[in-house]
């Protein structure tokens, strides 16, 4: 659910265009997901290997998401839910129900679809005027083990040049000499630069 205070700087027109964008993006993801599923079952031609690219309209978002292909394993996990929640935006996209300033309901539907699209693309999607981290790369990793004997990290990278990084590590037992980390990186961002 969206906190109404985070949405106060976004007008009805921007939210309407944001709804149309995530609705369309979700539709492309669902179509690609179904095509891939059918091709794995041998019922159709192979789906495009790269998938639909995240491509927002100019001047809609705060920040700059990268034009990336979806994470197909995350889409396999979230595709059924995305298919269900996308329908909640149909009346707004078709203009049957207008988006009114201060109305929380369209925000909540938008945010639910947006959050799934964000996970699938690994990119934050923030509308202009919204009090939220700017659009851009989001690196999320988690590790959950029962008995750790060696090394494990939610995220392990030599360098992460930007974006937001969230890593968690959990183990029931960490043996002597073992190492567990949420995030393990030599460099994150540029020296002196704070990630958004």
C-alpha cells in the first residue's frame, strides 16, 4: 500500500500515465512469460530469448532506469500474481474510472503492479514528483542456509557502480571458520558518492 504522503507531489495526469506504463509493461511481460512457458512445453515456437525491455516514456519517471531485459526466473515465480493484479488497472487505462487527485485506490493498484515489475526488471520505477528513491537499478540478494560450512553472501560483487543494494544473509548454524554476509563487495559506487 502506498503512503499517501509519498504521492502528494504527483498529479493525476502523471499517475494516469504511470498506470498506463506499468499496465503495458506488465502485459508485455505476461505475454512473453506465456510464450516461454508454451515453448518449454513444446506447444509453440520459442519465445524471444531476451524478453521485453523496460522502456518508460520520456519525462515520466524521476531518475533513469536502465533498458534491461527481465529476469525470467523471477517472472516464472511472479507471473501468475502479475497476471492477476494487472487487471486492477484496466478501468483506469481505458478511462472508465478517472484518476482523481488524492484518491488512494488507484495508487494502491498501481503500486502493487509496479512492485512486481520492479522485481522482474531489477529496477526501481518512481514517478516524477513522488517522494521515493529515484528510478534505477536495484540489486537484491538473499541467502538462507541451515548449516554454513564455507562462505555465503546474499550479494557478492567486485564492484557495484550505482543503484540501490539490499542483501541479507541468514543461517541456522555458522560453523567455525565459515563466513556469512548480506552484502560483500570491494567497491560500491564512486568514491565519495552516496547511492540514491
